[in-house]
C-alpha cells in the first residue's frame, strides 16, 4: 500500500523520540544571526523524486545519509523497522530491570 509523506514524517518523529533527540530540526534561537541545527536529529531528504533518511551531524546543518534513496513506501517501512527494534530493546531492558528488582527482593527477604 502506498504511503504519503505525512506517514513517513510520523515515523521519523517516532524515531527521533526513541533516540532521545529533538523532533525539531533547529534550536529555538539563533547564534550570530544563524539558525542552529539540532545535532542527532533525523529528517527526510528529498531529491530527484526519491527520499532518504538523513541525520544532522553538526550545528551548521551538515548531514549524513542513513538510508539509500528510495520510494516513500520503502522508506516508511525501513524507519518503522528501526523504531520497532528500538521499542523491542526498550521492553527487554524493562523486563530485565523488573527481574533484577524481584531477584533483589527475594535475596534480601
């Protein structure tokens, strides 16, 4: 099923939240009259009819390509897969923390 750009952007917002980086591309203030980019922020790059996931690597807006250029639909599923993996890791860590707390209570009872 085809995906529109809003659906892809939603997945990028989820990715930014999971990675604990700002969902805004720029800081809310300027430095020497210039916008300052949020380092670590993921966003969608668009060129020649294709799309890719990019990440800001410095405060001047330099970026690194995270994915290859592809269709919106493919990019949607790539990013969704990344977010799903991060969610899975988070849930596993929560389970380990809970098991550790239970073990600690049993040993100290």
